[in-house]
């Protein structure tokens, strides 16, 4: 059981450790002001400091909730829908763009630019300021904070923000209705997203028909990849790539090839990397390929529900593909690869592996895991999976396959799941 005194002592001890570390690094002061760094200074390789940082985050939240009391905790959670609706208004009406980074703007000027009345703008901005996104310099004037300035300066962060409020927020409001209406089905078309947007198309097909939303989604996914928990370094360093000799790697559903590029740069022994995805996506990726990798990284249009055209590769890797699909469809995707395997080929899935409550490294990782799980439920009527559920996927795909190893790099949200052909008894 946590006590106020114990939490206070832990927070004081760990905050002092972090403060000393920041001073030793001569790091820029952490701040809510708009010139703050985009992220807290990297603690990579600093296990003690990262543990202290995570402890402060967890203990301050516990202390906050203890002192709020149970009733106020419930009220805070339920008021969260207002937080989302306000951010949706800020994005939809381009309020951030109406406020210059240099000096801010008066409410009357913001109102004239966005087409809302001054009282409406004040209500939206003042509520947002409680979350430190914008703030009043005085009762009639608004300036940017670190978070609102970040959205203006970072395109992919703005895309992620837009996807959250324009697609995820409406879908979330329909989750209970979808669960009631589509009980017992895992079909992607029976999703909360479908109800929110009055479509039977899964989100990816829906986005193909709405190019502006699709472009924003691609940017949002690029933004997600910048989160350290999804950093490509976990894939680059989290699997024994160096054990492979003159290897061929097929990046199935590899988008524009950013993962293959990272692997190629880090591991010269990966002689050939083939990126497969939609025709327009791989064509774009080919134009962005660093020239020095042109003899090792290639691009190929491919639908992963069709037979795998590259035979005898050493590794077939899929990052964040199977979590989008039901067990049946995951099995179909993997089945298309099996005929192409040689005896020592590996299929790697880079995916979240859901743990029981309180088994994650930190409260941040725990909350992320639960949020992503529900996100998949509301957007695609699917789920993140536990170790036993991933084993079920492999069994459903082919009896000749087995799940051989899990790799969970330190600090990664994802695990690398290795699938192999079963050894034939002699």
C-alpha cells in the first residue's frame, strides 16, 4: 500500500537524481514554454536515470490520485471526453495556426481568423490550457506552450494529433454500441469505426477512398515510429541479425522501406532486402532510398494475402501487420509465406505481446499497452495478443510452423516473435 509519506520520499530522492543528471549533461532546462525541447532528454544507456524517471512519473500519479480521492478520480476520467472534444475543435478550426509563435494573438484576432465567436474561442482555449496546450498571457491574449508549438513545428506529430481527434475519437464514442450490435464477431467491417463513419469498409480501405485522411494517417504512423518505445533501434539491435550470413530479408507490408533502410545501414551482412507493399507506396519509397543502398534494398508491389513471390529468403519480417487482423486473417497472411520458406527461414512478427496487469516495466508501458489494445478493438474489431494468443495464430496458420523465440528489447513497446519450420525427425 502506498502512503503519502513514502511517495513523497521516493519522489524527492528520484527527482534529485534526475536533476543532478540533467545538470551534469548541461541539458536545456525542461519547461512548459514553447522553446522547450520536443522530448525529455534521452536516457538511452542510463538505466539508473530511466528507472528514476519512470518512478517519478508513477509515484507522482499515485500521489495525485490519492490526494484527489476516489470520487474526483472518477470525475477526472469522465471529463476526459471534454478534453478530446476541445482538441478536435482546435484541430478542425485550425486554432493553432491562427496564433503566431512569435508573440501570440488576441482573442478577437483569433476569432476573426477561425470563424468562431470570441466566447466560443475563449471556452475552447481556456479548457485546453488546463492541459498545457496554449495559455493566456493575459485575459485577452493567447500564446503557445511547448506542446502547442510542437504541433506547429512537427508535421508528423500534427498528423498523429489529427488522426486521434478526427478518426479515433469519433470511433471511441461508438465502441459500446458496436460491441452490443456485433457480439461474437471479429470481422473488421463490424467495428466502432464503421459505425462512426457509416461504412462497412475496414479503415484501410476507407482511407484509400479519402486521400487526405490517408495521407494524414501515413504521417501519423510515421509519428508513432518516433516514439522511443517504437524506435527502429529495438528491431535493429533486438534480434541476432549478425548471425546471418549474406542474408536476404523480405519486409512484408514494409511501407516506404524505413525499417529495411535502418537494417541495411546497421548490418552489412544483410545483402538483399526486398520491401513489399502497395504499388504507390513502394514507388514513393524507391524515390527516397539513399543512393548507397540501391544495390541492396529493392521494392516490389505485393498484396500479403497473395502467394509470397520471393522464395528461400532467410527472413520474412512483418512489423505491425498482424495486429490489424483477426486470427483467421493472420493465419491467411502467414500461410502465403510458408511455401516460400527454406528449412532454416524465419518469419518475424514485430508486435505488441499483451501481458497481465502490472507486469509491464512501468505505468507508462502499462497504459500504452491497454490503450493500444482498445484502439485496435474500436478501429478494426481486432486486438493485441498475449503470448498464448500469438501461439494460437501460428497453430491456425500451419501445423508445420512453431513459435520458437520471443525477443523483448529493453524500453520497447514491441516484441520480436520468431516463427520457424518444425524440425523433421530423422
